[in-house]
């Protein structure tokens, strides 16, 4: 509200021609907003995601978003949701809102995150993609992600 409506109330009130002002007001920042909203939706549907990964709460040591600031000798890192499991597996959940199926760039971005995470050698990292529009066939064929969960999987359960 405050980002898009509050400061534009006068313009909106004068919209007598029913022009679609929202795209004009929001501009390119709307995609960033959709991304944040999609992450919140994913977090709200975490029970469904854990079910789809066949995980129980008793399997989990710790979970939540992960953030590490840039340091003098290391790059910063942001992981949407990290599930640390008792079996020595870390499930790295990436929530991705795009206007199309996620492509190969998403895999490359996650590989970089995994490298920067610097997990101990005895830990297995299993990336999971939660995507609004699924993934391209090319990305699916890589079998890089342990699981790809679509928006419809979250809301149709």
C-alpha cells in the first residue's frame, strides 16, 4: 500500500477514464514485489512443501531463511529457506517467481549459492525449486533439483 498507493492517491483519485495506472505507478519494481510475495506464499505453505519432500518435523534439526553478510574474505549469501536435517542433508529451498518457467540460469545461480555456503564435507546439499511457473524441459532434464514444486502444487492441496 505505502509503496504503490499511498504516495499516488491524488493521481488515482483523478483517474476518471479508468486508465490502468497500476503498471505505470509500479513500473519494473512490481516483479520484485511479486518475488517477495511469492516467497511469503511459499513460507506459508511450508507444511505442504515438507509433505512433498516427505519430511516430518522430527527429521529436522533447524530451518529458516539464511543470510550471511558480505565479509572481507567472503561473499554474502541469501538462501530463501534452508532445512537442516538429522540425516546429514541440507535442503536448500529456492522460491522463484518468474513470468515464465525457470530456466538454466536458476540452476547456475543455485550452484553459486551452494559453493558460497561452504557446507562441511559430510553434508549433502539437496536443492529444491519452488517456482510459480515450473521449470523448462531443459532444466528438468538436468535433474539438478531434488524436486521442482509449482505454484499449483502449493495451492491445490
